[in-house]
């Protein structure tokens, strides 16, 4: 527990002292206006506003959709969560409805489908880099829109050699127990598990677990922490405290990259798989992800159809390094993309440029 809070504090200080570089004054006006239109695809995992620790967001992108879950507190101080699957817009932002589910399965309870869903508001997310952006939230209760700064939450201690996880980071669930979900993310040798479910009265509740990834790269085990009395959706900042409830331990053991066994505090086990929310079926291929990134970040200069090979863009086919080096060298003014196109995006783009007909 102490460690958890210390990590939060340490990364808050790191963020506050790092300052902000500001824009590049050397860019020409033409490129600046293109830059304004180029939004990034965010990294998956836990996000927050470092100046408002205790409230945050779990998010994952699959193709042109993003699942966004906000963990916060209700007016009575209880931990609560809202969620929505947002759709990517032509400008690269993600918009959709944020909902509150209730009446579903509790931590140790048997399965019951959520019985109540209410609309909390609409939300639009825009990411200027893969690790920073804003959420524009319009609550259904009126008022707003509220502008929420978002930053990727770094919880890794990054000391010593990182253990390579055998499992994927992202949303996990039991397909036969819909309504309850787990956001699992590894950073270095640390695993964060956000558990989203309901209390025994059916109210939505979340727990958080931050533990070391064991040497097998598959196992993460530790206490479920429950916080309370933090910031509400529209309220001013309030620092939360640990709720005085004994929730017990969970143990996550991956059997493959997409399947795992979760042991609950009452020793019951649940078979988990990765949650495929986009088109209800398969994870998009790297080329399909690259196509979306190309439309957002490259089409402005290289044309909407890369097959036309404007400015030799096809040299990037199957070659992430060519793309990254063109950005690093600021070829044709591409340098500003360095904060949105990192190794993952470049390799997706390289796959797309190799199969531009998809
Ligand atoms: C601001 C306009 C602009 C944007 C946006 C842009 N490019 Fe370029 N790109 C250029 C120009 C101009 C060249 C040709 C530079 C030259 O020949 O010196 C180029 C060259 C390239 C090349 C060839 C590099 C080489 O080694 O010859 C690749 C590959 C490439 N771009 C990929 C991309 C990808 C992928 C994106 C999107 C992530 C992108 N570009 C976005 C303007 C742009």
C-alpha cells in the first residue's frame, strides 16, 4: 500500500518537474496546420491527470474503437465507474456515450447480468501524443463540457531487468459473465489490475491491484485495494483514502497470451480471455491498424491512397525503420510526427504500406 502511494507521488513529482517543451517555432505555417490535424492513437493502459491522483481512466484501442472506463467516486464517496466504447472519427478523435452499469456480479458472488444502465454523458477524446490528450465530457445532468487532461500513468519502477509478460495487456473478462471486467497492464516488472464489478448491493465498484510480475512472466498476485471519498465526475479535486473494507487477494495466472485463470478471494476460479470489443470478433491486424494511422497522420501529404506512392511513401513498406528515420531526419517536414509515431505505430504502418489494397 505504502509503495503504491509512493509510486503515485514519485511519478507526480516527475511529471511536475519535467515541464513542457512547447511547440517547435521553426515549423512553417503550412506544416503547423497539418500538425494540428494529426491526432495520435493512444497507448493502452491506465491514464490519469497527475495533479488529480485517485481518479483515472483505463483505456484500450482495438482498430477504430476505444474502450474507455473512468474510475472515480460518487457523491456518497463510494468508488464507482463509468464506461463506454467510443468510435474513432475522421479527425482521429474518439467519441461516444459514457454509461453507468449496475446490478451485476460481485467479487465473490455468482453470476448475475447487470440490470440497470444509465447514461452519464458523452465524451470525446483527442490525443496529441501517444501518452497525452484530453477528454471533453458533457454530463447528462447539464453543465459542461468539462475538459479533462489525460496522461499515461507510469507505474513501473523501471529498475533491474524487466520480466517479459507472456500475456497481452488490455481488457480481460469471462465471456459467460459479461458485465464484469479486468484491465491488466504490465510495465517493466509491475502489473496493474483494475477490477470493475459491483458490490453486494449491486452498485458499481472498482478495486486496484499493483504487484510484481513473477519470474514466470505469467503470474501476478496481491491484495485488491478499494479507495473511497475521492473526486466525483463533476466535483472539485479531493484526495481519496483507502476504504476500510477487507477485500482479500486475487491471483492472475496467464496460460497463453490471451487466456488466464483468475483466483478470487473466496478461492473460486474464473477462466478469463481477452475481451474483443471491436466488431465482436478478432483483433485487427497490424495492417488494419496501420491503415487508420495512415489516414490520420500521413494521407495529408502522401495522399489518401498510398499505392499512388506520392513522395516515395511505399519505401516504408515492410520497413518501420525507413519510416522512423524519415521522421527522425524531418524528411519533407515529417519531424513533428515523432511524438505520435513510435515503434509500434511505425511497424503497423509498414505492414499497411506492404498491403495498401486492404
Ligand atoms: C508534412 C507532410 C508529410 C507528412 C504528414 C508525412 N510525410 Fe512522409 N514524406 C513527406 C515528403 C515531402 C517526403 C519526401 C522527402 C524527400 O524526398 O526528401 C516524405 C517521405 C516519406 C518516405 C520516404 C523516406 C525515404 O527514405 O525516402 C516515407 C517512407 C514516408 N514519407 C512515410 C510517411 C508516413 C508513414 C507518414 C505518416 C506517419 C508520413 N510519411 C507523413 C511528407 C510528409
